[in-house]
């Protein structure tokens, strides 16, 4: 009887179709068509084997392969990404770098310095500075050799010098170098490359053979100086004051870094076992999937469907994430199923390296294992170990009457039988390792088991080589399969499990004294499962704080909730309630805010604490739109603290003001805000005082007291600037811009919006950048500056798509559609508006859908398709009955009026115009008052009510002129000219038609110009 070899890493069997689909993922990524695929399958079905094969193919095609795993025992946000980025040397992408740029140099590839920009107050020692400058100069001389053969976008060199770093990027005609204190980040690198692109575009031919003549590169300094002067790279992380901005910056930095890597080398990112991932990892995956579609990045995730159990009253967070991915069309899915009978036979013969097996035996194996590859291999291993399968004459044979039907039916039993063959000391090591998790470190396992580390490592080596139960992976070890770990862990007695977890936690604390903050979530996990779960409390608090700062809200909620359950001290419990309430507020869990506050009332032993809880419930009800109940709670809260002059009294009054503002009781709101302001000024609450000034300005704005509104918001702005709160500075500037816009002072509005845009770009608050761009686009649209309006809207749309904000994506499309309608491009307008309407209806954003339907109605009117126009306006009005969006009604009424007037039903048109004008006056909408009067004047013209028509045209033209709404002004002049033509006053008719013609020409509106030209020809001289 000769020896027969075994192969328990046989070739991939029966997965040709699945592997083919995965390989196409790589092909698309190579063509800069990045895709995200989710691979689903039960434990042991072969997902990991497929992923390994894909990685092998990817590496053979020159891909960078980044791999990470989610672990059941790890509670640390972004842990799988941290691991994956580390495998590619990109772990810095998850660091919160705030670089300070000290100097920037632009030089040719032949070493000539073109321009420099140096920070006036540079902190660099002159000698160090001279040394760095010499290094840059040396690099310049060698740059052509160093960077030869690399694409301009990928050419990047980094030279470390103590606490400074010199970063050098190459463009087509020149290179740029920045001396940075700290660590560069992807935003700086991306902006440096952007500068090079601009330099190439404007000065490329000049720099190719530049001789040092500065006149030929005049103006180039304006391109490099913003790297010093913009405030983005001053060494202060301005955006980190706001958790949402912080997360957006983190996500964008990861995408930029991966995209930069992919420019020089296509990249495959694999994250396995997503069923155990944290919600923040899934949010980052979604952001990456959304923004990698035009890059050479393939993303693959795997998960086990059987582990997606609901989490309390909500679905598993991976199920929720997949729903979001599906809504955006970001994800493809593929399920890996069990092998067929023939494929099972192929796997068995490959493992046993024989072609001579009884077909009945293979059929029986398939029946027992249901074609699960892990089960098949474990079953064969067990049968070989126990002698049921024996080598015979160079092949394998079943002995006696034994067979697959005599062994356990499922893998747990098979694995259990294999584990029973271990020595006691080997089994104990694996038992403790199973409590560590699927992955474990020897420096933790050794003290937890009481073994010397070298003794432990020798044992792990034997367990890998002889029993194939674990394997080394870098500096750590993993179980051969999750089912091995689960079998070990499930067989442990409950009390012994607790002791093991306690020993592991103590070993981690001793081994990683310098990483306790980083490992807080993992330490909490083990302490919670130990005999002394209260030891988890400090780690839970630290983990919650870290998660909150990273905007990992679901993880923070979990940590704070577990800490709250452990804490006994009433004072500290109330503090935890407050922290948990803040996180619930960020994610909109208003019902949970209410329930948490109600449960905490018994802990509140002072009027102030009771007032705080009532106020928090009131804020949650206000956020849900339940204003009457919110006011009742706030009134009760105020009763607890009224007259105390305390900070809490100020907070309650401020919330009362918010509720009254939203219910249109502006005088009451003003009174509440002013009372809150008095208290906040007295107690020195500067941030709260600034809030009050801003909201008082909001009341005055709604009451059309624009001068008072400006005065209040400017006070708020001044305070925010003194406090260095850049995000709030941007908010105040935006609000001032809105006030000017409503006043019709578009020059000042644009000026304020530009300031808000610069401030929000400094903080990296992408959502707010898009908001400001949208407001700027609206001003440009109203002024007839359509190219500028489209530019603003498209920039906003790019950001919205990055963030995946479907509601705002629809809003951008709606705005673009309005501009296309104004330009007379009705086909494009309908396409933009239809796409936006589809998104709005799909996500239930009825307020947006109303706007889109109204604008589609205006487009159809312009096209002469009156039935479709009426249908759109009526549908919008019906939706408004559900939403109650009063501010949208004037446009809907005007849309109905316009259609009826064009159809010749002037009485119905007048009725709708009157409704629009009355409501616009009630709401004090200056722009809609002007629009209503203009359309009403046209109705009067058709009725030959000349005096009323003339008066309304004149009033409308005055308003539109003061507001600078050129397009609407030109249309009003055109229609007024038509009135005078019908009256027979040729002089006045020509005056208004020529004025309209001049504006149409200025705005470059050919269709409108043709109409005005025809009207002038009809008037004659």
C-alpha cells in the first residue's frame, strides 16, 4: 500500500461563472469604470476562496490589492478599512491631518525657479529653511530623471525632514513643491495637481523652453499663492468642529487617496464579512462606490446572509445599507450557492488527488454536505483522520461498511470530531483563542493562556501544519474558517467563557498600553463579556467619544447605551443621557429621545434637570413637526426655571422662539428670542448669544424688515468671527446674502455668497458649499446670467452626487431645468425636470416634486402644450394638499393663470392671478408680487382694462428692475409693449419693445429676440 498525497487547497472547482463575473469587475476597473459588487453566501460555500482567486488574477494584471476583514469581536469604527488601507501603505488616509504649508515653489523640469510663495509668518528656522530650499533645488535638477515615464497625475515625490515634509508633484510643463509642517493630506495634493493643470493650460508652451523672462509668466503667482493664503492649509483643522463635516472630509480624503493610487496602478479593494462591519464602514463603502465609478477602482464586499438578523426594532445595518445602495444603483450582487453533484465529485477527487472514486460515494457526500465546499473538505478530512477513507493501491477506498452517512450531518459536528483529536493543551489554546475572535495576536493569547510566547508560537505552528485549524497572517493568526472558531466558542461553558474574556482584556491592557484609546471598543467588548462587566465602563466612554468625533453615530449610540446600562451613579447617568441625546439628535432618532428623557425623569432631582429633559423632549417633537405638544413641554420646562436667569432658562426660551417661528407667530418668536438673548448675554454664553442674534434676524427677514434683519445677522457674524467658528461664519454670510437677495440687491447678495463659499470651502463642509452655490445660482438666474447660473448649479450637483443626497440631486436638476427653460431649450428642460421628478417621487420628497411639476407646467405652456401644462399644475396642487407647503402655492397659482390666459380663458386666468397676488402679499414675497402683477397686467390687457393693466405693468417693471431680474424685466417690457400696440400708441410700444430687445440681446436669448423683432416689425415706425 503506497502513500497517497492529500491536497486540502485544491484548484477552484465549479466556480467558472462566478469567477468570470468577478474578473469582469477588474476589466471594467482597468477601463476607469469602477464598480462595487457584493458577494453573498453561507459560511463555507466558498466566498473566501473566490476572493483569493480574484486577488491572484488582479495581482497578475498589475492591480494593487487592498484587503480588510470585519470581525465580530471588534467594535472599532472603520476597522476593516484601516486594515485594508494599511495593506497598501495608505493608512494615512484615515488620519486627521491638518497640514501647514510654509512655502510653495513652481519650477521648470530643467530646474529654473518660476515663482515662489512663502508664508510671511513662517515658523521655519532660517537654516532649516535654506536646507529645504537646497533640497528642492537639487530635486529640480534631477526631476526629469526621477519622474521619467510616469504620468503627470501620478508623479509625486515626498521627502521627510524632521517635523516637516517636502512634497513635489510633476505637471506637463512644470513641477510644484510645497514645504509642509506635519503631514500632507489628499486635499493639498489634489489642489497642487489642480494648480499644475492650470499652469499647463495657460503657460505650458511658454515653460517648455522658458529662459527666465518673468514677463512671459506674469500672473502665474496668482495660481500658487492660494496654497498659502486660502486658510485651508494653516495647520488648523477648521472642519473638524462639526462632526458631519469631519466625516465628509474623511470620506473625501479616502476617495482622493485611492483615486490617486489608481492613476498609477489599478486597485482592487476587498472587504470581507460585512455582516460584522460597523455602520461607519458601510457608509464609507457607499461613499466610495458612489465616487469611484470614473476611476480604476474595483470594490468587492462579502457577507453571510444567515447572519443578518434584525437588531431590535430595526433591520440589520447591512440590510439598511444595501437598501441605500440599491436606491442609488451603486451595487451589483452575486450569490454563491452550493456545488452540484458533479462539482462536488470534482472537489473530492481534487482534494484526494485521485480519479478513482465510487460515484455512489461522491453522491452520498453531496447529499450529506449539500454541496458546501467547506463541509465537503471537512468531511473528507475527518474520514481520512478516522480511517474511514484509506489509501489503497495508489488510490482511496472506503473501509468496512463506513461511509458519509455514519458521520455527523453538518460541519459543526464534523469540526467537533476533528477537535476531539487534539491534545488537552492544544484544545485549551484554541478555546482561549476562540474568545479572542476570528483573528488573534500571540502577545495577547500567551499571557491569557499562561504560556511563554515561544511555547505558544510553537504550538500554533503545529496546529497549522498538522491539523490545519489555524494559519498565520502577518503578525497575527486566524482560524482556518469561522466555523472552527464558532464550534470552539459554542462548546465553552458560560462561566469559563467569561473568565477567558476577562483574561484577554487584561492581557490587551498590558500588551498595548500605548494603544488603549485606539482599542477602547475591543477592550469594552471583552470586559462586557467578563465576570466584571463594569470594567468596560471607561473603555465604553472613550470608544463613544472617539466614535462621536468621527461622526460614527450608530457606534456611539451603542457604546453610550451600554455604558448607561452599567452606570449606577445618578449624576453620571444623567451626564450619559445628555451625551446620548446629542447623538440621537444627529441621526434624527426623535422617538428614542422622547423615550430616553421620560425614563430619566426619576434621576432628575433639581428643577434645572427636569427642565432639560422636558426641553429635549420638546425639541424632538418640534423636529417631527408636532408643534403643539412641543410647546406644552417647553411651557412646562419654562415653569421649572423661569426667573432664574440660568443658562437653561435661556435654552428653553430659545426653543420656544423656534417653535413660534415655524408656526408663523413672528411677534411671539421675537419676544422669546429677545428674552433668551438677555439671559445668554448675562451668563456669558457667547455662542448662544450669536444664535439669538441670527434667529432674531430671521424673524425680521420674514417680517420684511430687512434693515433690522441685516443688523442682527451682522452682530451674529461678528461674534462668530471673534470665536473663530468658520462654519458659523459661512452660515451668517449666507443668511446675509439671502436677505440681500430678497431685497433685490443682487450685487451685495453675490458678494456675501462668495464670502460664505470661501469660508465653507476652508472648513470642508461640502453640504454647505453646495447650498451656497445653489443660492448663487439662483441670483445669477434671476439676473439672466444663465451661463453663471448653470456653472453654480452643476458645481453644486457634483457635490450632491458625491454625497449621494438624492433629495438635493433632484433640487439641482430642477434648478438646471429652470435655466434651460429660460434659455428656450425646452427639450433639455423637460429632461432635467423629469429626471428630478422621478427621484423626488421615488424618495417621497413631495415638496420638491411640487416645484418640479410646476416648472414642467411652465415649460409645457411655453411649448403650447396646454393640456400637459394643466395636468402638471393640478398634480402639483394636489400634492400640496398633502404637504401644506404654502410658499410653493404662488408659483402653482401663476402657472394655472398663465395656461388659462394662453388658452383665452381670461376670467379663469384672472381668478388664479388674484389668488397668487393675495398670497404673495400675505407672505411678503416681493419677487412673487412682481410676477403676479406682471401676469395680471397681461390678463387686464386681454380684457382691455387699460388703466389697470398699465398700473400693474409699471409696478411690476419697477420691482423687477430694482431686484435686477433682467429676464423677467425684459419679458414684462415685451408684454407692456404689446399692450401699447393694441392701444395704438406706437411710440410707447416701440420704447418697451426696444428695451426688451436690448435685454434679450444682452442675455443672448435668440427665441425671445425673434419674438421682439417680429413685434417691432408689426408696430412699424
